[in-house]
């Protein structure tokens, strides 16, 4: 089996495999709650891709084993309350998952780095580039995607 991860943008036919990966990873972390809707995973194109965000999948031998996304932060997000100037340059990183059987191989870090690179690219998002030294978002693990890549700390898998 190949161990090199191929990262690409989400396609509409990825939906069932993305939802399966999400459920598998969340169950493994004992964080899955049956019956709670995941509306964003039911409408990835509308939620992420059509709103200036991104959704990436990582494949090994045609199997989706990793995923992650970001979406722009809007005025209703809590960060806007504390730092209103960041709204135009902030994104929320979300849905970072790696299949339990391939964790600890750096796949989550690869997805995270590709997301960070795309988030910094104004040509991808059509939004202003973050200012140097400004935190653009915090992940669930409270690590910051800083606009100066030397201070960025990707989450571990």
C-alpha cells in the first residue's frame, strides 16, 4: 500500500466517504453523538466552497483517510466581538479528521498545512491577506494559525 497522501479539493461524490470518515474518527475519539445533524457535511459545497472557504481530502490508494476545512469568520462569530478588525482576515479551521488506522503518520499535519497555505492566498478566497503577526483563528486545541508561518503550530494527529 502506498503511504504518500494525495491531497485534493472536495468533490460532490466524496460526500458519503467524508461523512463515513467523520463518524469513524469521532467514534474512535469517543466524541460521536448519534442523531446530531452535521449540516455542513451534508452541504460541503454550499457551506465551504461557495463561501470563500475550502474543504480538502487526503487519499491513500483511492481511500479518503484525512480531511479538513476552513471557512471565513463572519461578524456573528465570537472572535468578531473581541477583535472586530480580524473579521475580514480570519478563518475557522474545522472538520480536521484522520482515519484511526492511519493516524500518527503526519496526514493531519499535511492537510492542516495545505489549508493554511490556501487560507493565506487572497486569490483563492478573494479576501484580504492576514496582516503579519496577527492570529487568524484558533482551533479546538487552542493553537493559532498565525499569519507569520514561523509562529504557526499545526495540530498533531
